[in-house]
C-alpha cells in the first residue's frame, strides 16, 4: 500500500484502490555524471552564468577547491578568481573556517530553533556596520533584497521601487524588472534610472519621488562589471531620498566585508536606512541578511506585520562559517594587502594591453576587478585563453573577478604574464 493510500485509508477507512501504473522515467538506468548534468539540469547548470555561454564554451565541472585554487573533474588545477562569486574572501576551505564548520556539524546540522551563533554573527555585523541596529538572516541575498523591499513598502505605504540600470538584486519578482513570468503589473511597480547619473536622478525624483517606497542600489556596482560611482551621486541620492521620505537600501551583498571590515557605506559617508548583505557573511554557505534602522526592521514578524520566515534562515552551519570568517577578517585585516594585489593586477593588465595597442578598460576597487574589452568576442578569447593557462576568471564580461586573502603577489604576476601572452597572440 502506498503512503498516500495509507493516509486515505486513515481518513475514510479501508477501500479497494486500483494500483496505479508505475511511472517510468525516460532517463532511467545508469548515466555518466556529465550526461546527467547536461541532460537533466536545465542548461546543464543551476545558475545561468555557470553555463559559460557568454564565452561560447561548455560548463566547467569542478571537483574541489583549496586556497586560491580550484580543481576540475579532469584533475586540472586553476588559479581561481571567481572565488564563490565573491563569497570566499579567505579562499577555499580556510582552516579556521573549516574548524568552525566541523565543530558545528558535530553539534547538529539544523536545529530548527534559535542558536547563540545567530546572536554572535549579528553582533559582529552590527559592530562593523553602525547603520544596522537590527538584523534578520535569510538563506540567500535574493530573499534579503526581497524582504528589504517589502519593509520599505510597509514603512512608506507606497508601492513604487527605484532601481538602477546594471545593478542586480537577486531574482525575485519584485526586483527583476521585465522578465518572462513576471506580471507586467508588478514590473510597472519598478522604475529604473541610469547608474551614477545625477541629472537623471534629480529628474526622476522630481517626477516620481512622492510615489517611491524605496530605492535600492549597489553602492559599488559589481554585476555590470565593477563600476565605482561618484560619491557625490550617492550623497545626492541620500539627500533626495530623505527629502521624499523614501527608504534608501544599500545592497552590500558583494561590498559588505569585501573592501573593509564592514560596509562600503562608511567609506562613502552615506548611511542608508536598510542594508542587505550576503556572500562573505556566510563563509561559503548560502546566506543573506537585511538589517538597518530598528523601527523599520521591527515591522518584521513576529514584532510587526511584515511577514518573513525561513526553514534555513540563520542556519547554524552558515552562522558558524560566517562568524569564523568575520573574526578572521577583523583579526587579520587583509584589506590593505588585498588592495595592493588588486592594484598590481589592474595596472599589470592595463600596461600589458597598452603595450600591444589593445583597447581595454580595467575597472578596479580593492580586491574587485573587471576587464572590459571592445567586444564580447575579444572577452571570450581572453577568458578562454586564460582558462587554458589555468587561470579561472568569471565566464562573463559582466561578472567581477575577486581576489582572496590567500592569493599572492607572485600569483598575480603570473596572471599578468599570461594575459600579456594573450594580448600578444
Ligand atoms: C549575489 C547578489 C545578490 C543575490 O544573492 P543570492 O545569494 O545569489 O541570491 C544580490 N545582490 C547582489 C549585489 C549580488 O551580487
């Protein structure tokens, strides 16, 4: 008797049920793992950028990561500049982080109720980012941004949201804009303005400011390649959102703990009402967080009427990994060294291209960097060429390269050398 039949019998008493034909899976039988990936996962991946389509290649399938290196299923080792899309600022499998994870694993993987670790990670974050008075952890950055928007809407009792071209705030309906599957009624609630453009900002605020619940922005953009905006634009954004009573949300999912011990908001001298975090604060595990002004945050259930919940929110293993990461960052302060390596990589890549008369723009801030070519074909040749020489950069011109504390100056020099060879080819 099937589990369903048993439940039905429990409800209605015994009854003759005709046995259903066993469903037959078209792909049953032994499959090689690579066949299973390409045949069963949509596009062969679980996140589109991993498909390598922008560089005309097929997905790289990895087996392991250690320090600054990743190893693929053929045993080929590459110097990694994807670094978990920015999450792994201490490198792969950092010993202290690993110890914290293992310690937590031995205490249980998922406890279902609150642990002290959540308070400890919250404290580490709030100490480092003063605008965060209260925080809620989520299992992903997407959910953190989605919840920040819901909070802004509840706070202002308005519905419209302003985003900026080229920024990314996860794949929730409320922040994806026009996309197949997002109702146009919802997409209409999202206005968009060009990034780092004061006139356009003044204009949209004048016309629509009173309708806006929230403005969400990457204070340094990392999802159209690295773009550092003018500080004046951010301060103007702060002033205008204050004037119009709009909740300003900084998406620091990439920049949080990446460029300094805390958020880039302190460096920029701009204080948002809400901040979203993710990536680094999970120490390599799925994570997100929304935090900010206590009164706005306290609208969340169970304190207030804005619903948010999660089976895996504040997951103990994530909290342990994140806490160990933030502790290491605070102790070791790798930021100056990271910045020096970032400068070295950026200037090396620029000079190499200049010498060969190749037009590239290298945008860099600290340990974040993007190389912009004249066209995507050139980028593809560069990315594929570097990969052939065992240097793994993001397979898209719009994704950021990330350095970690375990990269070294001599590794950077090698990458610059290899890039030079490619420019010359
Ligand atoms: C990665 C990222 C997100 C989404 O986080 P997920 O954990 O992938 O859902 C949101 N905003 C920014 C700026 C990001 O880089």
